[in-house]
C-alpha cells in the first residue's frame, strides 16, 4: 500500500487556531444571550460578573485538565463542579460517590447520552441517531468486543505484527533526512498504523487494501473531532443548519458508510440463508460479530450494523493512537527502560503472539505512561436525563454531567507513591524484577499490589468504571503491546527536541502535537 499523502491529514495546530476562532465568535453570541436572560437590574457589576463567569467557562476549552485538577485539589474528596460553555460537569472522586454514579439507572444517568453529546453522530456518523438509554436496541457489541474479538486475538496478532513491522518500515523510508538523520512525525505515523491495524482486525485484509476506504477511515477521526466540537458550541437554533452543512461538506463518513453497507447487506443475506439451512461462508471479523450478537428477536439492519461500526471505529483509533504516541515519547525520555523491555520482548514476544497474554514489563511501562500523560482527564461520563442527587446532597439537573477526574485520581499521592515521578515498572509483580533490572532503571518502589493495564479499579479509570467499563480494552492493550514491542525490537528512538512541548489540550483531552519529531534508528544499521 502506498504511503498516504501528508496533505490528507488535518493539522492539530490548525485545529487549535480554528477552535479559538470559533470559540471567540460563539462566546460573543452566548454572552449576549446571557445578558437577555439576566433578571437583575442591568448594572456594571451584573454585566462584569456575567462576563467573568462566561469567560471562565470558555477557558475550560483551552485549560480543561488544569481546571479539573485545580477543582480536585480544592475539593478534598468532595464533589465539585466545572462549567463549560455548553455543560455543567459534576466531578466525584470518593469511592462512595463513584459507586453511586456507576449504580444509577441508565434512565437517569446515561453513558449513551453523554457519548451522543460528545460525538454528535447525526452530523458525524451519516445520520446515526442512537437512543439515550443503553440497551434500547441491544448491547451485543459488548460481547462482540469483550468476548469474540478478544478470543480471536491469537489468530489476529501474528499477522498484525508482520503488517505493522512492514508498514512502519515503509513509512520510515519516506521520511526526510534532516541534519543527517531521518526525522519521523511520530503522531501522524502512529495514526496511520492504528488505522491499518484496526482495519485488518475489524474488517479483514481485503478491505484494508482499499485505498479510498483507508484514506477516508483516517480522515474520519479528525473530521469527527472538529465537526462535533463546532456543533456542540453552536446556539441550539443553529445546530441543524450548520451541522447539516458541515455533514454535507465532510465526505469521509459517507465513504465509510457507502463502503461498509454492501458488505453488511451481504452478511445479513448470508445470515438469512443460514437460518434456512443453506451453507454460507464463515467470517471472523467485527462486521460478523456485531451482526451475530444483535438482538435475535429484532435483528439489526445493515445500516444499523454499519452505524455501530463507525462509532466503535472512532473510539478505537483516537484513544489508541494518542496513548501509543505518548508511550513512544516516554521511551525516548526514559531510555534506561529500553534494555529490559527489549530483553523481555526477545524472550517472550512469540508467546504473547500465541496467547495475547504476557509482557508484564511492557504492560507496566505503557500503563505508567498513560497514568502521567492520559488521553483524558475525565472518565465515567454520564449525562443526566432526569434529576439526580448524590448521597451528600449534590444535585444534577437534566443536561448536567456526572464524571470522575481520572487524571487527578491517577496522579494523587493517596493512590500512587511519588505520583508525579515516572516509574515504568511500578505496576509489575516483584517476581518479574531482578536486582539488575531494578538498579538499571532506578526502580526503588512499586505499587502496594501489582496490576495490569486492562484492570479497572477505584484508582484506575482509564477504561471507565464498573459495569460499563470499556469492552474493547483487551484488544486495545494487545495492539499497544504489538506496536511498542515492534519498535523496541527493531529501533532505537530519540526525540529531536526533548524540551519542546509535546501536546496541547482541548476540553478534558490531551492531544499530541503533530510537529513532534522522533529519530528511529534501525538496529541493524547500528550493528
């Protein structure tokens, strides 16, 4: 497959500038609308107070992680609120409140409704208008991802390792030589690899060879982020008009939809033929698993299957690409971990391919990277579709969000010794660490109990919490290990500028900067 042209990728630096412009314009509209809603006498103090409140809400868009952290530090374990231009967020961090949040009925606090607000699928996913309540049309996708995809990892990983290794070599060969070394835009490269990996795993090798589909599958991530944000920030009367215009101008979601629908139609036809006893081909991919786990009494239509796949696609590519990018950058910043990670991979990678289990040192390293540079500062999102109150009296009105401050919790001394210190092996079982490894990496302490990247706990909300934790986390973890292991085994890596800023923030999200360059030196070239 040819290297995709760089012009097809939307620059996140451009996204920053565009977002600020949009924010500035819409903030004037909302401040003005706020004036009309004020019932107090129209005085300078009222106006200045309103403006200050609205400006603080708009600052959340650019300083979200810091504002969430500041609220956590001041709350001392109590619930606290953060205002955004379009939402009121109530953050809870105590085990009691988190349990109340997780146990609330879907009809009151809805993950589905929160996702719908975030992604605006009517405009970003070809008219997908899912229900606010989880399970209204079935939750077969949970079994498809958690069980069927996970169980098939031993069949997927060997091919995936070869594809990733080969594709990375192709990408690396095209990157420019600057000051005598090839400089690789790490985030753009990893996004391409994740898109390819997911296409192979979800849809099979044949569709992954469809260049038009692959280009759109890549563009779709950035287009969804930008379109959803613009729609969220618009005054409600303008949403259908502007959202419709944007949806018509962005073509990636239409290409994905139009490519997948005929395949889903053929699978549904085969399903119906199998039901009357005819022999049909067997398929092992997410299209098939989503179809097979849909409600039997009311099977999903091909269009409904494709809509579900589009939602899964966005979540898997965005989070995976960002987490892997930050982990590679941490390899560059902490080179003392490369030798033990390489030794582990050389000895145990083949077993990992066969079982999708193992590589505990690499598992811990990725987990520590995700702890200190998480994709998100907010987790366990729930949108209040009905009024709700926590046991301490904290109330949510309809339209408010309840959530957990995941970054603050993961960087709290209450949960992690030396919480701001990078300790790549802090989660490892002590039996896997010999004295030489401890000495080489400077590992002086571990967590009280070993844990894995896929785990879910009160101190680890990367995957959400409780009954609605991410069902695709086993697949995501396996792909992260494949990519990091291939880099550790085949390259030495170094940041071109270790002191440069490596990310920017938007709302509660940390996004890698596209301009961060890494020098990947093939190991055979150093021999």
